[in-house]
């Protein structure tokens, strides 16, 4: 598990997206109902807009919807910005016992579980949000 500094960097969503846009491919697309529905998944299937597959878990925070989908190649994480519909490309995800789903791409890491989403650059916390819904 990452050791986080006591002082957390507070970054606005716009600053955050600008910061990671060079490290994590984001698509400036609006996915209609998938991006803005109050309950985007209920049947155990990931929407095609996030790459399809079987839904393993869905997390929602104040600003993001996160899908963990099982595909033939393993688990994949896709995060969607609730404010503008931008999303990460599906990223390979690992399950770490006691931590949750962990995604590493370059020096950016996403850690999501039933209580929070953490986004880190190296060991520096960029953003943390409480999970408000999990399916």
C-alpha cells in the first residue's frame, strides 16, 4: 500500500484532468446515457462505451463513475468524469487484497474500493474522493 503524506494536494477537477491528460489517454467524448444515467448498470454487463465485458464492480464518487469489467484479457478499469463525459481508456486492473482494484499507467495509479477512489502520481496523492455508490 502506498504511504500517503499527511498534507493532501487539493486539485480542482479541471487541473486534475489537465495534469493527467499527458499521462493517461482521455477521450473528449460524451457517452449519452452511459455517462449521465443515475444507475448506469444493473444487469452485470459493462456498457460498450467502456469496452464491454462482464461487470465486476461499479463505483461512483461525486465526480466519477468507475467500471471494473472482466474481459477475456483480465480486469479493466474505465473512469468517466460525470461533469463532462470524458473517460480514461480501459486500463488493466489488478486486485490487491486489503487495498482494492489497482491500476498503474506510467507514474499514475488509481486505487478504488468500496470506500474511496485515490489517484496518485508516484506516492503523491493527487485526488481522493469518497465512494457514494457501489454495485
